[in-house]
């Protein structure tokens, strides 16, 4: 009986191996994009422009944080000078770290790891098309409108949350347990 099951086991093993290879074949056949392919996509999708427009927004958020810090704590002239130097150094570090020359290699690497050559070329063709260019042209306004809509939606929620937090903070000590 052992001799009869051996061919069956061999057949099952070969069948499983064939199924595994067949399943892996499309992944192996999906060619990785070249640097040139990814650079074409990055150019067509205006990736550098988007990164360049993000930087002032990040700097504005940073400025708000520094302004809030300064408003919460009265600062001496010396402390204000130090804060200004910290701001300048932080801004310089951000600009260097988020510069296109620093970020492009990361973009290329991540796109190459995430997408096949076929995907990258299809996306590049889309962004080079009139529809893709229209999407890119309209995306900033869409994002601005989306941010306004989210803020409007969140304002009442934050007001409710503030009331709830104040109620919890003002509970008698026994109720907190």
C-alpha cells in the first residue's frame, strides 16, 4: 500500500508546485519600471510642483505652532531671538529635506517598488492626456474646497467635544472613579 501511495503523493506534490508556479508567473512577468519610466510619470503628474506647493503649507503650520508657543508664554527679547533662530533653522532643515533633489530618488524608489512598468506607463499616459492635465489643474481647488468642507463639518463636533471635556474635567472627584 505504501508503494501505491507514493506515485499519488508525487503527483500531488507536482500538481501543487505547478499551481504555485502558475500563480506566481504573473508577478514574475510584471516588469519593474525603469528610472526613466518613473521620471516620465513624475514629470507628467507634476510631482515636483505638488511637493513645492506643500512646503509653504508646512512652513505656515510650523509658523502657527511657533506663534502659539510665543502667545502662551511671555518671552524676553533674548528668548524671542532664540525662537527666531530656531524657526530659521527649522525652516532651512525642512527646505533641504523636502527639496526635489532630496525627494526625487525616494519617489523613484517607492514607485519602482509599488508599481509595475505597465502601471507606471499607463499612469504617465493618463497624466499626459487632456483628462489627466485637467485633473491636475483642478486638484488644488478640489483640495481647498475639501479642506473648507471638512473644517465646517468638524467645527460643531469640536464644540461638542469641548463641552464634553469641560464636563468631565468639572466632575466631582467621586464621579471620576
